[in-house]
C-alpha cells in the first residue's frame, strides 16, 4: 500500500489462483489497524461483530481487508474473548505469522505479497496444495473447539476442491460434531448456503452425513430420511443445484430449504389424517420450521417462500379448471411445480398429478386455457396420496363446498 502499510492477498483467493481455479473473492490482510484502513480508503466501512473488518469498495467489487490477528494469549493490542474454549470476540491484533496461525487450513494460509509478487508460506501450505490435502493449522481438537464451524469448512472445502482431509484433521470431526450446537443459528444459515451452493452439494451432503454433521444441522431430516424415495428426492434436488451452479443459473435458499426439510414435513402431514392436506401441511410445516430454527435460523423472507412451496403441493391436489390456470399464473408457481416434478422423479406415486400440472403449465405458456376434458379427468386419488388421507380429505372438501368437483 502506498500509505506505508503491508498488504497481502490471502485465503481462498490465493488458494484458488494457485490451483488454477477462478477465485470467488479476494481477502486482504494488512498490518494497518481498522481505523487506519479507514483513513486510507474513503470508500470503506467497518463491519463485523466477532471480528472487525474493513470493506473497501472498488466499483462493483467489495474487498475484505482484515488487520493481522493473533491468538488471545498474546500480549497484543485489541480485544478477544472466549466462552468454554470457543472464540466469541476475535480482535487481538498481531503480526503476519501470528495471523497465519489463526487461519483454518494450511492452504488457506498462503499470503501473496502485492509488493513483490512473492508467496509467503509459514505452514507447508504450498506442499499441501500440491498434494491436494486439507490440513488444519495447529492442534485439530483445539481449533475445532475454538470454532466448530471449521469442521463444516473442512467438509465443504475438501468436497469443493476434491482434496482429501489429512487423517489428523479428519479424525476428531465425527466425535466433535455436537459442538455445532453452540454456534448461533444465524451463522449456521450462512454456512449451510455455502455448503450447498458451492457447486459440490452432492459430495458435501454425503460427507456431512459420513461425519455425523448433517444430523447436527438438520436433526429432523436426518431422522426422517429412512426411505429410498426420500433419499433419492434429496440427491436429485442437490444434483440439480450443482448443475445450476455449474452453468451460472440462480439458486434460491427457499427452494433448498424446502427440499431439505420436505421429508419431515411430509411425514408429519401423513400423521394428520383428520385435517385437509392443506391444513395438514401447514401444521406440519410450522412444527418443522420452528424446530429447525433452533439449529439453523431461516430468515423470515425465506420462511414464507418455503411454506408456499409446500402448501402449493396441497393446492395441486385440489385446484382444477380455472383455479388451476390461476395457480399456474402465480409468480410462485414455478418453484412449487419444479418441486412437484422432483417428487415425481424421485418415485412418489404422483405421476398423473405431475402430468396434469405439466399440461396446465404448457397451456399457460402457450396461452391456451385448461380445457373441460382436463377438468373432468384430473388424476385419481390413488395416484396422489396413500389411502387413508384420500378418504378424509374427500369428505372434508365435500362438506365445505358441495358444488366443487370431487377432490383430485
Ligand atoms: P471460499 O472460496 O468458499 O470463499 P475461503 O477459504 O476463501 O473459501 P472465506 O470464508 O472466504 O473462505 O474465508 C477467507 C479466509 O479466512 C480463509 O481462507 C481462511 O484463511 C480464513 N477463515 C475463514 N473462516 C475461518 C475460520 N472459521 N477459522 C479460521 N480462519 C478462517
Ligand atoms: Mg473467500
């Protein structure tokens, strides 16, 4: 930096460049204190609770600039705090090599010196990069205790980069997954998005299950995933996500969470035979979302979208004719319809319902309306839901609106 401070590119950006991959973002580490960074860059603001960072804007890009940090035992400037071995405040400033030892993995602790284009490697990161090994800096158990999210990062980065996890780094993960229960659910939401939107969701999901971490993030789903259909639904959803990420198509948190939580919702719905499908889904959804939010906090705006994807599954059973057309013109139809197709593809007995809505969707696209013949031949109840529900729901719908065509 011209102002006389040292600045290095560090983290995933350097790692990815050295691997020949396109970096997602660049982080800068410097010996300048946050206030000093602010003095140098006008377009800069300071952010962060656990640790203070400077965000410096260059056009559309935001570069994260962090002051070198050190371990808390050091007699250094700033503030640090631990809670039962976990770092809760991380603003103890230090030197470059102290900063390196604070990072998670050796391949993430490579510093690219902007002044002379050299790479500074304190920990054998270049060698690990060559060997495609993810190795944690320092003592694995201590580092996981300090920040249990590092276990998720180990799974995510090894899956994404196709690296193996060094045995000593890997060994404690299965045992210490429970430490994730101490992480604020809002932080875990961000981590879940990174886990599943990084382009390797299928592999990441398999690894999370293998190390017992999926249970910590999605306990209800982990328990509910007992059938082949439910497992194939999720793996299809995740491979679709990977395919979309690979070609740069957008992916949405609401759809992801709707698929991840569908099996517990579906199972809960099947237990509520006294209610209509719509009410059963709503009741089950509320319970599942409430329980899930204790682990991974789902922001409100997504909650509404998730519920809509699920409740539309019930509407698909009943909406026919004009109401079907109206539903298909709703801006939220597409997500719920894609969801239905995934259910069909995974082997739920919904083939005729899927076909019906495909006809509606295509009619919608070409501008032709759903004709009478289709209204008269909606899928049979048998094709839609297992026996007991169909009887209850038919009774219920008839009671409410006797003039409507029979349900399903
Ligand atoms: P990605 O390519 O997905 O962005 P990344 O390694 O760059 O991967 P970031 O979350 O952007 O991940 O973090 C940037 C850098 O900050 C990391 O490379 C690592 O050096 C450091 N870091 C991030 N999270 C932690 C953590 N929990 N503990 C220690 N160091 C971390
Ligand atoms: Mg990064």
